[in-house]
């Protein structure tokens, strides 16, 4: 069962999530930063609250959308998606981060966060949603495959740490 609840400004979740006392997927707000910071730890990116607040405030709200899954207990899941354009491919939505609280997994919440991101893609007239996920994240691969995503390729990730010269945007 999935219903759009326009009165509450969010999407009512599937039956399994509803049984868990979950009420909706809605846009992330500043007041959610503390919970998002806690969930980032579960995602493997521990980030102090001040940095979450700062990064959230700096995000361009047109090309970035952040959603939270709200239950009776508060925010139990969170997702960040971004619209990416490049010369090499058509514009598309990319999932930047997705996490559901360990105590609330396998209740359909991850699937609903994905659904909200896909709705944004449709609203924007874009027909590709893409995600890159570490091979070690087995549950995420299960979620994407169960949600109709197909494995496109496996890649290696490279990065280079540059010497610090000035205070940067990325602080
Ligand atoms: C991946 C993650 C977001 C899934 O959230 P979730 O709310 O538990 O997922 P759902 O309950 O919506 O699962 C939907 C379907 O995905 C599959 N799935 C999800 N987790 C699974 C797991 N641990 N094992 C097997 N299948 C799984 C199942 O098919 C499931 O349907 P079912 O429960 O009816 O069998 C969550 O496990 C998580 O936060 N993991 C750590 C962070 C992470 O890896 N994030 C992704 C970064 S790219």
C-alpha cells in the first residue's frame, strides 16, 4: 500500500513501515541536523553536529534534496540526492547518501526513501537515478536490486590529499 498524503506535506509509507509507527517521508529541515549527525555515524561517516549544520546550510537547494523518514520515535532514516549534469551524459539524479537507523531496518523505510528520490527525478523530467555503493555494503546492494536498480559497472576510487594552503570551502 502506498498513498500520497498531500495534506501532511509528505508521503505516507508502505504498510510495513506504518506498522512500525512511521508516518512520512519529508524534506529535511535544520531541526533534523542532530539526528542526521547521529545517523551519519551509522553510515560510517561520523560528523560533528556543527559540520552537519554548516554543510546543510551551504547546500544549493535546487540541485540537492534531502529527505528524512519520520516515525513516532523521531527521524529514523535519511537520504541525500543530487542532480548532476555533465558533458558526457544526460542530467540525472544521484544518490549521495542513504541510511536507516539499525533499529528500524527491514521495515521498508529504505525503499520509501528511494521512492521519494525517484519521485523527484520524475518531477524533474529525468529518467535515470544512479548510486555508487561500496561493495562491502551488502544490505545496500540487496536494497537496490530489490528496488529495480541494475548493476552497471564496478569502479575503483582514487583520491589525492593536497597540502593545505588556505582555509577552504570544504572545512
Ligand atoms: C541499506 C539500507 C538503507 C536499507 O534500509 P532498510 O530500511 O533496511 O531497507 P528496506 O527495509 O526498505 O528493504 C527493502 C528490500 O531491500 C532488501 N534488503 C534490505 N536490506 C537487506 C538485508 N540486510 N539483507 C537482505 N535484503 C535486504 C530486501 O529485499 C528488502 O525487502 P524485504 O524486507 O521485503 O525482504 C540500510 O540497511 C542501511 O542504512 N545500511 C547502512 C548504510 C548503507 O549501506 N547505506 C547505503 C549507502 S549507498
